[in-house]
C-alpha cells in the first residue's frame, strides 16, 4: 500500500503536504537592546523574562549595560536570562535587529549595521529629511511602533500605550489641580456638598476610554467630544453608563471648555499630523488655573497653544491655563510600560527568527508591513515623502521586484 501511495503521489494524483516553513540561513538572529540616550525615556522594549524566552529559542540578545535600570531591571537580570551584556552603545546598535523606544539620533544610525532592521517609535514631529536620508544611506529597514498593526487591524503599541496614558493623565491632572503645584486647589472628583470637577475629553478612543473610567471612578463629571458617532456610541457602551457626548462643533465645545477644570486632548490622527480643534481664543476663555493635557502632542497636538515639553519641565502657562504636553507619558510608569511593550514584541521577534529576518516578516505578514517606512534604501511612506519633499516608493512594488 505505501508503494502504491508513493506512485500515485509521484504522478501527481495525490497532492503532497505543504512543506513546513523553515528559517532561511543558518546563523541565529541577533537582537540589540541599546540604552536610551534621552534622559526623558525610561522604558525598554524587552523585559528579562522575554529575553529568557528568546535566548531559549536560539536568538542572541545583546543588552547594553544599564539599558533597563530606569525600568528597575538590572544587568544581572538580563545576564541570568541568557543575554550578553555589552558595555558599548555601538555594539548594541550593530545587531541584525535593533529594538529601541525613542527614534535613533543621526549618530546612532551611523553606528548601525548596513541592511539591519530598526524597530522603534518614529515620533514624526521630531524628525527631518536628514533622518530619513541617513536610514536610506545605510539601507536600514525601519519599522515605526505607531503604524504597526496586529492580525485583526488594531494598532497594538498605540493601544497599549494609550491605555497607560489614559489611566495616567487623570493622576497628572490631580497633581496640577492641587495647591501644591499652584493649581486651583481642587480635588479631582468631588466630596459631599461640593460640586464635582468638570472634565472635558476631546477624542473618544482608547486614551479617552481609560481617562473617562478614572475620572468617573473619582467622581468627576465628564464630557466627551469626537466627530465619529460610532466612537461616541462605543465609549458609552464600554463605560456602561450615560455620559455627555457631542460632536466637535465650535459652540458646544467652547461652552464646555469655558466651564472645564481639566481638558484632555486625546485625538489621534490616522495619518500625519493632528488637526487643531481648540483655538487660542477658546483657551483664553477657560477658567484661570485649569489644566490642559495634550496626549497627542507627538503628532502635533490638537490645541493651538500646545508645544512639546519634557518630564523635567512638563508644564507651562498660556493665558494662565496650565499646559502639560509631554509626548511619552507612559514613561512615567516605565516598568508597567516595558512589560506592555515586551508582550507585543516578543512574539514578533520569535516570528522573525522562524522566518529568517525582517524582510521575510514584511513579505509574509501585512500587519507588520504597515509599520515599515524605509526599506533597503527607499522611503516607503507617502506622508513622510510629502512632509520632507522626498520621493517615495510603494513597498508592495519593491517587494514584487524581489522576484
């Protein structure tokens, strides 16, 4: 019987089983975790537990000494997990795949290996044409956190960091409403016999959802504005109670802002820069001592008076309104954020190792392809090309040219 089966298979009457996907090339994947050079960034992409899983699968991980200290992970934790601790920033950047949180500087790009893969935040408002050119000169395949999708079309990094930011913004607002920070001297929420604080949330996505949960839990009154009716309907369902919702009309928004103690800017552009929805005139009409937290400042923000700040100097005042415009709010809780990032990128690195590198990931998984903005010396993101006056090429065409 076996011989008959083999004969039938040979003549094509019975289909053969599909060959299993096998990693191309014999050398193990090398992953580098360089230390963030910005004092503002305290997160790390992989935790020691995740590094242990990767090294058990034959992946070589180089961790720069001190890379995890700001998130309370010691070098010894990584060494015990099987990582190689390196004492040179350049050595960590020389890996096949470099995992960072902040986008690299031009000097860091210069230390990366030609043809390697960079996975980091893009932070589009901080970049220049020189940044793109430097990546292309090294033929680096660069993947942006912000644009990565998952298998069901969601944006996992944006979602995870938005959950953290949404939960954190109300704690920040509580700090700056207090008399200790020369705020209005209000408790965020309310107590018996005292009217509750008024919170306006612009946007109805993940940041808004988690900010609203925290505000409601503290007893504040909230108003949510967004131009997408389905998002407004969804946030009401997720919160499980009736709340004030409205589209972004100037009259209704201006009126709500004039009464607000806290305003959260939680809009996020699908592509490119955020639109300004709150003018300087609207800000000037707010109650003095109120606070604005612009979570979307990394995409330009949605307040005309917003400008990027840092954890060292997080606030400034315009028209006596406190502005908090730190782009990496999640870095305030670096350990929690690092675990969230690690949960996302550990399986991605494992997939990459199974397939044989970043290029095979791009070719096999459309959800990974979405994050790519430079590939083998070419800019592949149309918005970046328009912003910086550079030519771009469609990634699908570049991939097709492989064959």
